């Protein structure tokens, strides 16, 4: 069986960690024997932008459309404004390919300690399901009376019933399939009185169809505090684009850091390719040093395999990562060690080989 | 010297903790002898709403306008939608009285342990200066095609140069007066490409006037993660209305909980009354049980005294609170003890008397 895969390593540490992910992919291909990846790599990044004035060729989305899956590293570097690198590459992919589910596990891996004093592995194991196509990331708005004292900037948060229903339904379906009894929805309807009251209404409507699941609507401020004080409260958290973004970086922090957190940008209907990527950025400050933690990128390969129907390979990858962490000898600096990116990748490969 | 004070205890635990705050206020008045508070209390809360169909009388703002300061408890209870209780009471006060600075100290008090394993008192001592009148809390927007599949809800985030400049300037001035060398501004300009790029521009413009202060712009998602992983990075954090809201609940969590965190809603020009309140809500779940922690409310009295020019009394109040915490005998349930709200208030009074 053949799977076509588009690889976009991006900027900064992106190519470094992608390198390790590719080694893992190659190994599981060999080990499994039942599938083959047709890989094409794209150098669409800030370097490309500085040369061509755009982040990808005009037919970039056309090209990507025909792939089964996309593996993404990270984009962004100081010479290109972030909103350009983001709005011309990662956000169009998420939106155009209707990857409306951004699935982000928050899980304290074996071998690691949470920075939260009193929390254990049992307390830290949930998923955040983030809306990924609309809401606060609408690109609608602008500025008026520029450079005068009367200047204003407006950003419209746009929530559609279409977009909100599909993510909330997905979250309930996910909870229901995984036998989860509690679903938490992030809101801020007390202050965002148009958008988030609408969000709440839809959550309440859809919750009616899932009587066995307890629904909790928490304001985003309180919810962020609970991530620190009571993470054991959570199983499935559904959140808007911005709130999900904030909660998942925070979620990564409470399970040990941004270097560990993977994500899937999923088009559940499989009409378009889904995309897998670490939730961290391109980390220009440590780029080129070969010390970035490749775990988030490697785990993203695991999530991709799961999406393609090889959930046992996802488990194997995660087990290998955890074995290395439990062993504790090979750790990148973010985890308190001195290992390089490729030391870490190699250690994971090593384990994978023997599982 | 006379100070006129409007007291709005509100709902839920509001009146319970306000009671303790009033005892503290009375004591410092007696102890100091140099001033007198003319106190008027207002029962504007959800109960009032259920009777009168509004959260305050039509001339409520007129009445409040003439006070020097306002002490606020918390509003909200299940029978009244949150956005009503909030948009008809607390938000109009903040906006109409141009309390554009929401000052929120994040400080690990002596005697308490942070839930963050590796962080000490030195690591956890900074302030968040939150914009308090505009931005994401604009009340602009609405719904279209209600109850059809094509329904949309729009919430406009509206940032004015006027509103943004004044809060950013205030933050730099604050940093400069307090000899602070680093200022952090929360942004999300990579995704919120109209509003937050504007915010960034203004931060950069104003930063030019403060050459000795290092400015760091962090995206809100990363910043939330840093609050957990590297809180020692921060001295003064300036943030928009929503981002400041999220960061300060999170901030309260990393220093031990929402029951401890005070705030000042300040009109720096003193054209209108400023308002002091705990950052937590009315906590309907524990209301009436007499177990709420009154510290946030009592410390808010301290911030009020500071605002009125009695900074030594603020220090005394904070010292009394810390003495009680260090002593450790009297603690409300949120801090792991069994003390009641009034036990805690009395213990603080006791200390205050002997300082
Ligand atoms: C790069 C940025 C726009 C992006 C986001 O906010 O979605 C990132 O933070 C993420 O979480 O994937
Ligand atoms: C009650 C609510 C609207 C309020 C806010 O979001 O400002 C509260 O959370 C706060 O932080 O003071």
C-alpha cells in the first residue's frame, strides 16, 4: 500500500527535528513491510519567501491537495514578519483543507516529571480538541485613520454555526467513542458576549444528544488556572481556535515542555490531506545548534500513522519515546540533559528496533 | 481627612469576604487615626437584577461617580446569565470611569508554596498590567441568520491608538519608576494579524522612549507556557483585556490559587473613582458555607490604601496576611486548612493589631 506524503520542514529547528522524524518513518516502513511512503519534500519557508516574495508557489495548495498526508516542521524566522509566514503557509493549509480538528494530546510521558508539584501521570492525560479554521483567526478586519491619534484596528472573531457545530460534534463523538464521561468546553461568554454566548448555545444544543456525557463550560481564565491546579478534572477539552492555542501551549508546559507536544490538523472527512506537526515553533534562538528536542516531531509521525490506520505503530513510537525517557540517559537540554537532536532520534530508533 | 467609599459586595461569596475586608478597614482607620472613610454600601447584584430587571438603578453610574474609591466583591449567580451581570455592572464601571489600568500583582506570599515544583518566592514576584476598557471586550458585534444553518456570530476586537498607547505608556512608566529593566508585552500578532500587529507597533513605538528597558514581545500561547516554566523571566507584563484576564487567573494559580489574588481597576488621572476587587468570581459552589478565602478581598483593601496614598498601610496589611500564612495555623480549605472565612479575617486582624 502506498501513501503519498508531503514534507515541509520549514525554518529554524524545523529541518533538524524533521530529519529525525524521517529516520523513524523509514524504520517503521522497513519494520512493518506492509506500506510504502512516497515522499516529496518542499522547501517552502522564510528562505523561500525572501527569494520569491511568497511562502509557497502560487499553485502550492494545488500541489499539496493530492497528497494523503502532510508532515510539517515549524516556520518563522526574524527576517520575515510572523503574520506573513503564518498566514501564507500554515493557516491556509489548515483552512483550505478543512482541517477543522486540531487534536492535541496533553499527556505526561513516562520517565518525565511534571513541573506541577503534586500531579502524577494519572492526573495529566487528556486531549484538547481545538477548532482550526475560523473564530479568532478569521483574517477579517483592518485599520482606520492610520498614524493619527484616532487610529483604530479591528479584528473580527467570526464564528459560524457550520464551523462551530462540526468541531463540537467531533469532540462529543470523540468523547463518546473513547468512553469519556466528561467534556469541558472553553468559553468566555461573560465578556465576549456575542461570539462566546453563541458558542455556548451550540455546546448546549449538541450536549443534548449526549446524555451520558457531563458537560462543563469553563471560562478560559478559570480554565487556564485549573490546568495548573486541577488538571485531573479534564478528559476532553473542546476550544475555539485562540483558546485552544493558548490551552495547548499551557498544556505542553504542565507536562514538561513545548519540545514534547505533537498535534494533528485533521480533516475528518478525508476529503483533503491532514497535517501533523509539533505545536512548538521554529525556535530561532537554538536553531543550528543541533540541540532541539525531536520528540514532538517524532510523536507527530506517530499521530500520522494512527490517522492512516496504523494505530499499533503510533503506540510503538510512543513506547519507544517513553522507554528512552525512562532510561533517562539520553536527554536534550530542554529536559536537563546534554544530548543532541540526533542522539535523541537515534536512541528512539534504537528502542523502536527492539520492540 | 475624609474618603468616600462605595462598597458593592455582590453575589455568592462576595458579601462573605467583604465582611472581613470591612473589619480590616475599620481597624486601620482606628489605628491610623488620620483619615475617616464615609462608606455607603450598594446591594447591586443578581438578586437586585431578579427584582428590578437591571443590575443597578438607572442613575447608578451617576451615584458612583462622586465617590473617591469603590470596593467590589464579586458578581454572578446561576439564575442570571453571566454576560448580563458582567456587562451591566462591572464592565460599565471599568469603562465609564476610564479605569484603563487593571493592576494585578502575581506574588507568592510568604508561608505559601507554589504548585510549581522548582519555583521559589524570588521566581514569583511580578505584576500584570492589563488593559481594562477596550480590545476584545468591546461589546461590538452580533448574530446573523439566527437558528439557520448559515448563522454566524461576530465579536469585534477593537483596539484604538488612544486606548493602547495609554496602557502601554503606563506600563513603561511603572517599570521605569520601579527600576524594572524588562517589560514583557503579550501579543498574538502571528495570528491576530490586524489587532495584534497594531498592538505590537504601538509597543515598539513607545519602547523607543525607554531605552534602558528591555522589551520582549511574546505570543500569548508561549507566554502562558512560560508562566509555568519560567515565571522568573517576568517583572512587568502588559497585556490586552482578554490576554491580561487569562494571564492573571493563570498567574493566581501559580502562586497558590484564586483566593489570594487582588486587583486594582485604576483611573490614573483620578478624574473618576478607581475600583478594587479580588480577581476571582462569586464562586456559587461554596457560597453560603463561610469557607471562602478572604485574602484577595483584604489585599484589595491594601491596594486601595496604596492608591489613596497610604502605602505603609498596604504594607502592613500584606505583612499581616503573610504572618498568618507563615504561622500556618489558620487556613481556609482552599489552602488545605479547615478555617472559616471569619477565622481567617480575625487572624489577619489580630496580626494587624500587633504590628
Ligand atoms: C504559528 C501559530 C499561528 C500557531 C497558532 O497559533 O495556531 C501555533 O502557535 C500553533 O499552535 O500551531
Ligand atoms: C467577570 C469577568 C468579566 C472578569 C473579566 O474577564 O474581566 C473577571 O474574569 C476578571 O478577571 O475580573
